[in-house]
């Protein structure tokens, strides 16, 4: 995750639906394991937009 500075996170999947399902599962696991990190992330990043790019279109 972001640590002290914002970082880019790259996910890869067979399709958008699979990738977004994994993203949801990842957040569920983080929240179960380290709820304090999720609270801290929400406190410093209360509003943002996630973007999905299909890099295969650039080939």
C-alpha cells in the first residue's frame, strides 16, 4: 500500500471482472488482518478515484 507516499499498485487478471473481484478480496483480507491500516488509509485518503487502464491496448 502507500506507506508515507502514494504508490502505484498494479494488478493483473484475465479480465476486468476477475481483477476487481480480486481487489475486493484483497481489501477484505487487509481489513481482517490489519484493520488499523484500513482506518489510517481512510483517514489520509478519504476521497479519491481509482483508475483502470488496459495496457494491452497499447501494444
